[in-house]
C-alpha cells in the first residue's frame, strides 16, 4: 500500500506557474497533444524537486509580476542546467532573459495588450516550423515590461511592431522565448508552437485515456491493497466516473453511498440506483433520508441557512452509513485537477463567500479515512473521455451539472413537498423540450426554479391562482461566468404552454435573462 494516488509518468512537461490567468490553458494545449504535463507554482519548484522530477521539458508561464520587483518570482537557475528544452512565455520570457544575462525594462510606452502580428526574422527556427502560413501570424500580447536586450547566445526569429523580441531562441541549448501567449484562442495557430516544442523535447505523445485507465487501475490497487473503500456517489459525472474506475480496479472492496435527500430531480434516484447497482453490479447503499432533510428544512427560507443545514446533514448521514461498512480505510473522491492546482495568488487574502458550496470536506480527517482521488490529474473534459472509455452511457457523461443542495436552491423561500413535486415536473418538461429541440449539449446548465409567488390566471372558464416559475438556461465554460441561452420565441412560447398545460400548480412561466455576473446561475 502507498499513501497517495500519484501516477509516475515516465515523461512529462513541467509548467512553472508565475500566476498568469491562462496558465491552465498551457496544460490544456499540451494534453490535447497527448503529452502529460503538470503545473507547479514557482515557489514549489526547488532544485531538489527538479532533481527528482526529471521533466522532459520546462515551460515558464506568464504572470503579473515584474522581474525588478523585490522578491520577484524566478525559477531556480537549475532549470537552465537540466539539458532539456525550456520555453518562456511573456513573464516567463522576461524571467529567462533576466536570469541568462539579458535586460528587461518597464515603461508604459512599450506595453502591449491584445492582438498583434508577428513577422519572421532571420533563419528558420524549429519552434516555428510550419507556423507562418502567410508572412505574418496573429498573436495575443499582454505585457507591461519588455525585454530590451536579449541574453548572450540568443537570436531574434520573430518581431511585432511593439516587440522587437517577439520570438527569440538559443538554438544550441534549445531555449525559446516568446513575448506573446501561444496558448490562448486569440493566437489562432499557437498549437503549432506547442506541437513543435514537444517534438523538440522528444515527447512520444502517448498520453491517452486508455493508457491512463490501465495505469490508474494499477495504482488504485497498489494504494488500497485489500482494504475497503467508500465512495459518495451523487450521479454527477465526476463521482460516477470515479466509482466505475474504482469498481473496475477493486470490485467488491468498493461500497458506494448514494444520499437521497429528497431534493433530487424526477426519477433521478431510480436512474442512479438502477444504473450502478443493477447494471454495474456495484455494492450501493441507497440512503433514503428524505424525511430527515425535508424535516430539518421545514420553515427555513434563508438561502445560506438552507445550504448549511443540507451540508451538515449530508456529512452526518454519510458518516452514519459509512461507519457501518466494516474495515473501510479509504474514502474516494472525484477531485479534479483544477481543484488540485495551487494557484499563485499575488493579491493574497481570502475571497468573499458568495455561497457556501456543499461538499464533504473535512470528512476524511473526522472519520480517520485516507483519500483515494483517481481523477486528480484530469481536467473535466478528460474525465468525460475516461467515462466513455469505461463505457458509461453518453447521457450520463454529458449531463448538466447539478448542485449538491439540489432542488432546495431552486425553490426560493420555504421548501414544501408540494412545491418540490411541482418543480420536478416542470423541470422535466423543460429538459425534455431542450432535448427534443437538440439544444441540450449547447447549454451548460438548464433548470426550472419555482417562485414563492402565486399569480392569477385563467384556464378554460375558470380562475386559477397558482405558482409562477422561472426557466433558467445558460452557456458557460466553467460556471464562473455565464450568459443566458438565446432561445427562439417559438421555443419559449411552446415550452411555457407545455409547462402550464402539463404541470398542475403552475400557471405562469418567465425566462431568466440575467448573466453571471451580476446574477449567479442558481437562484440561491
Ligand atoms: P452559481 O449559482 O454560484 O453556480 O453561479 C455555479 C455552478 O456551481 C453549481 N453549484 C454548486 N455545485 N455544490 C455543488 O456541487 C453547491 O453547493 C453548488 N452551488 C452551486 C451551480 O449549479 C453551477 O453549475
């Protein structure tokens, strides 16, 4: 048995993070090229670490600092003594030049932000092979300081109007430095540079999900030995993929706990239980705790209080069921790579709590359990790919996110069973409409919220006095920002008619067109 879940990758590219907003995109670009890479904050990359890690190549990310500032973040000099290719991007370029004997200057006259065009200079450079499709390439710049004198051994291979050293390199040592960001969308052919860079580094580009699956299974077996593992299963993509992977690795040593808090969508509990217990043959505890949760929530209308109650009960319940599994030593979690990356914060200080998110944080220590986190090296889309590889059905893999507190935060005001039943039906009609119109995959998340208002209507010859509901559908990349989905009026009209006709208890439908920020995706 070993203590942590960590795969040993025979070849990997080390990305040293200096705090750029787009460092994660560098990792995305490399993973797309089937190259395994890891992001480490600059202050964790010590000489000892470099000796142990032996990366195939190193990338120095951008960042907001200035090399002149006191205590400016710099990579250890050893990076340049490893004998592997090094690519410096934006701030990484400046840090590299500064450390290797060049000069950097600041001055707002030479600051450059946004789109620029690079034209080739001097001989061909292996890093730029196939890059200049025309006589210039669009790139995205974002820098205040600039390099004013390149380090000895370097030559210029590309310039832009404001960056005479847009691309420089010391070919003999395979050191490359670019002033722009090849990883962002606005450098349309940036992928080519990364492709060339990993080729120069001699990467085999054999990081595939099939290989990951095999390796992860072996690693889980090694970490867990013959001990038992508990896994909280929500039916969401991450916990489902983690559960299936673990099950494949250790079979009946795994027990999943599915907590039904009575705040799930229509038929959701049945679907999850049938799929994992019957289809995958997993040991699954279906914790039916609707009465407990709904009882404690009775009369509560404050959003934060609701969240806190649900979060606490969830942990209590999970702990109670997990405690019954004799000999369990591990708790499995579907933690993803973006949750693991320690981002570099220059501003410091905690950010304000907008909403207390619900998770099972703190449980492992409380229960004396060790953690197994088989997805901790993957990005969300890679988890989906792994899910496909493991044979999970597409409708599970492509599901919209569903929050831990469930329908509680889509039912502003007091929660009652009656309201929840109405909400479930309306939500099911809305999602059915979206699927019928082929829009499900174009939308990040869609749901109905039942409003704490009754309004007057007329149906047939009678007066109605029923609930109003709001439809919410947003596009987003990561849930941090979002925009409402531009449904056609025909779609909205048809959906409102269906909901009002098919769902008893609702007589008015509105569409929420608030973006995030200033709104949030959920209503509470
Ligand atoms: P907001 O409403 O903050 O939501 O814009 C952003 C994303 O997070 C989801 N969300 C949660 N997910 N536990 C979760 O697992 C929570 O407590 C929680 N609250 C919000 C939300 O559905 C959206 O995808």
